[in-house]
C-alpha cells in the first residue's frame, strides 16, 4: 500500500470514528458514577441476601460481574488513549533519537577482543558462546515481534473500520434498550443491575471508539518508532551474530591446535616407548601410550566434525528464517490476490522449490542416533576419569598382572602417561559436551525447518487446488500440440543423456540383479502358474484345506507381476541417482517409477483374476465377474500405462505449464479411459466389488456398492472438466488421491477375502469334526445294537471328506458382520489418510 493510499484510508476511518462521538452519553442519564468498588459491594450485598432464591441471586451476580468486566475494559481503553496521545507527541522524536544513536554506533569502531579471548580458557569461551547464542535467540524473538507489530499496524485501517462500525451499531442498540428498560423490568434490584450493565458497556464502547481514534491518529508516528526500533534491533542482532562467528572461529582454531598438539605429543611419546629397549615398556606402558594416542585421534576427529556441523547449522538457520519470512509474504499475497491465475503460477513455483520434509525427518533421526552414541562414549570417559582419580589404587590394580620386580620401573614410566590421560580425558569430555549441545541445536533447527516447510506446504496445497494454472482450454489447444510433440521427440537432449543413463544402469548391480530375477521369473512363468493351480487341489478337501495355500497363491501371483515392475522401477531408481542429473533424466526417472507402480497394480490384479487363479479357486468369485475383469484389464492396462508414463514425462519436462497442451491431452485421455474402466470394474453385480456384497441386490451393501461406483466414476469424469477449466494442479492432486483410493480399496478387498477364507476354513473344520463325531457315534451304536435304522442313517453320511463345498456366503451372519465392521473401520482409516491432506482445501470454498 502506498503512503497516499494509507493516508486516505486513515482519513476515512477517522471520519467514521468521529461520527456520533458526540451522541448523548448514557452514563450521564443515571445521575452518578459507576465504579468497580461500588459493583463489588453490590455483589457482596446480593450474596448475603436471604430474600432471593438461588436462580435470581446467580443471575444478578452474573450481570454485575459482566459490569465489572466492562468497567475494567473502560479503564484499559482510557490508559490506551493516553498512551496513543503521548505517542502522537513523542514517538517521532524518539524514533529520531534512536536512529541518531544507531548512526553513531555504526561509525564507531568496535574493540578488537582477539587478545582478550585468547587469554581465556576454552571452557570459559564456550560458556561465553552459549550466553551469546541465548542473547541472539532473545533478540531474534524481539525482532520477529517488532515485524509482527508493524504488519498489524499496516492492517489497522481495515480492522478499525469494521470495529468502529460494529461499536457504533451496538451503542445505538443500547440506547434503544435503555429507553425500554424501565417499562420492561419491574424488579428494582434487577433494574438497577441491568442499568449499570448497559451504562458500563456503553461507556466501554465510547472509550474504545476514542481509543481507536487516537490509535489511528498516532499510527504514522508509531510506525516510525517501530521501524527505528526494528533497525536498532536488526543492528544489535548483526553485532551478536558477528560476535558468535568470531568466538566460534577462535574456539575452532584453539580446539584444533590443542587437539593437534596433544596428538603430536601422544604419538611422540608412543614412538619413544616403542623404540625403548626396556622389556617392561612393551606391556602396560605401551598399552597406555597407545590408548592416549587413540584418545588424541578421537578428540581431533570430533574437533573437525564440530566445524562442519556448526557451519551447516548456521546455514540452515538462515534458510529457516528466509522460509519463515517468505511464508508470511505468501500469506499476505494470498489475502490480497485471492485465487487469481497469476498468484497460482507464483505459488506453484514456490511449491516446487520447497524441500522434502521426509529428508529432514531422516536427518533428525540420524542426529539423534549420533547423540546417543556420543552420550555413551561420554559416560565411558567419565567412568574412566573417576578410576584415574583413585591414584595409587588404580596403579596397583594396573600392576597386578606383572612381576613384582617390574613394578617400580613400570610405575616410574606410567605415571606421566596417566597424568597425560587425565588431561586428554578432560578435553575429550569438554569436546563431547560441546558436540552433543551442537547436535541438539542442529536437531532443533531441523525440526523448526520441518515445521516451517510443513506449514508452508499445507498453506500452498490448500490453495493451489483452487488456483488456475492456465486459462480455460479452447481451440488453441490443438494448435500448440504439435510443438509439444516435437519438444518431446527432440532426440538431441535424449542422446546427450543416453550415455550417462546406459553407464549408470550397466554399472548398477541392483539393476542387473533385477534383470536376472525378472528373466528367471519369465522363464519359469508356466511353472509358477502351474504352482498357483496346484494350491487349489486341497481346497476341496475339508480335512486338508489350509489358509497357507491361499497365501502361497497370493505370493506366487505377486511373483508373476514383478518382472516389468522390477526392471522399470530399478531403472527409474538408478537414473534419478545419476550424479550430473538433468531435466530429462529426472523426468525419465520419475515417469519410470510411477509407470512401474501402476503396471504392477494391474498386472497383479490380472494374475489374481486369471482362470484357476487366486480369485477363481480360493475366493470363489463369480465367473462373470472374472471374465469382465480379465477383459477390461487386458484391454486397457497397456494403453493407460503408456498414457500415464507420457503424462508424467511431459509434466516433468514442462514444469512451468504442467505438461503444456500435450500433457493436458494425455491427462484427458488417461482419465477418460479410466472413467470407463472404473465404471465397469466397480459394477456391484459383476465387478471387482461384487464379492463384498454376496447377499444380493436387496441388501444395503448393494446400495453402498452403487454409491462407490457412482462416486469414483463421477470424480474421475469431473477431473477432465476440472482440467479443461484450467485447474491443472488441482486435477493432478485429486487424480493422485483417486488412484491411491482405488488401489487401497482393492487392497482392502483382498484382505477381506483372505479373512473370509480363514473363517470359511474354520467353519468347514468345525462342521467336519462334528460330522465325524456323529458318524463314529452312530457306527458304535450299529456295532452294539445292529439296528437297521441306525445303519441307514450312518450310510447317509457317506464319505465326509467328499462333502459338498460350503459357499462363502453361507458363513454365519455374526462372523460376517464382525468382519465387515473391521473392514469398514480399516477402509475409513485408509481413506482419511489419503484424503486428509486434500480435505482442508474444500473448507476454502
């Protein structure tokens, strides 16, 4: 907002503030002043009254407490009025004094503290550094507060305008209520309390209007003072930051120097002992010297790591501050621009540049593990230091394995080494304390960064869905498609990257292994299919049927679906890790990974639905459903997989326009085919969901199936319309969620069928056991009584092992109901996980 526009806004708002300020003050109508003490005395009088019932007493006390609240608000407003009046008089002068003093400080040369700091021990310098970092955090918080206050002041005219209008409306309502109060209320005690309440609220509004008036009038002066304080605080922050950098550099040099000197001394001592001719030197003394050398190397390595971590933490902290400031600017842009297309393009660019929060989570975990390891080492060194402090007792225990005549010589030589080790242990402990503290700071910074980026992503994701990425599609789409096709088929960038891709894949042991496994599966394909068929042999025999056969068939089906998934997935994984990655290699890698997952899903579904496969022999799905699924999957899988691969490739190559015209055409084609596929697959009678609703079309399950089919088909069709209107990013987000929903629902269906199969097997076992016991009982009676009627009943059982199959729908209603409740809970949980990141966007509509 320009200064002129801000001035106009202030004048308009101040004009509103002065409107009706001179209206008749209701407090003068009552004849005397209302004070907090007077109302509190009234409350005590009411509490002590014995003539009122409990409800009336509680009502009166509540009214009077509200009156006290308004009176206190009036006092607060009066104090604020005086503060704002003082700000009008003094704020500009105070700002000038701050800026003059700041200019003098900038011109003044700072005292060189190198000599002073070099005289201090490292432990004292480390404590100074901790104090300076605490000061830095406090000043940073003060600076953020000043920036927020400035931002609030810039928004003041609009907020004040709304509040002034509502306050004046409430004043008018109170005037009307006051005129009718004497006629509507007959009880004098309640009348007095309600009158006090109205008068105190009116006075509170009156002083609030005056306070807003003075706040608006003093805003330019207070803004100048805030800006001056901000400059001063920013300067103080820069000085503290320089002090921190200076102290850290001195500590780093001192730490490395001391570590290197200790290492050199330890190595020199070790060399002297190793070259000694004394026989005793090669045992206790030599062991202690080597331990000192190892401890010196350990301390030196920690000193080196500290420098790298401190530098990384400093860089990350600055990035976090930049992200926080950018987040605030973006929030302001959204408030001003709404859901415009220009803003959409800006937000889309910001969204692409945001780092991954999962990477931060991984790093936080790694640092926490490193902290745990360092704390363990610290405990070990503290224990050793305590042992060394025992002095003579420690030496005596050390000398026990050696001969008595060697003790004097060893004691003489090992004494200086023990003293040196105590010094080394103290330095190592100090380094470990610093290292742990620095890692803690690093973890805190990463967590702050993770929270900031997560908040930023949530803000963008909620709005990008409803922000247009392009204009409404017209005939110009057809004219630009040839250019996009030429761009995609341009061989030059692909040839430039082909050598790097071939080299990466040929050198990857994992890709070669994936090729070998995929080839082996392809060669053994017929054998694996036969193994799947063999798993169903015993499913017809109640005594031999096991859930393990079904799980084996499922695993073999997964194995048959792996070849293309392994090759494409591993190729994409390796290509994305190319050292000198380009736009084309990144796009190809992403497209291969998504293609691999999509292909695996449909290939697995196809394998499950094949003749004599898992769904046919184990789940007993209707043949009509299986024929439909095989027909639809075999017809559309290759086409939709290629379309998805090209779509992802185009989006990654043309990130600015999300794939351009060709990408939009591919998107429309992909979801057009998928709409047909979804409509047919989710047929509640013959589709993939029909096994869930075996009770028939009269059940509520059939209605749920119809709703599921309609919802998924309508949503997939709506994505096409959504993309034609220019909401490209929104269609990609919703489309991804829809694909995940379909995959998840298929997984839930498989789980439901596995659990149903388990119930079915147990049901058959119990039925078989009961039948066998009954037959044994009848046979025993036949032997004992030789009754022809019993013999006839016994013959009716026949061979129990060859009893007719029990249909899955025949399982007890209670078991099915319990199973379906579990499946529904799991389904709702999964759908919430998939759509929870998208749902907040719908609250903005």
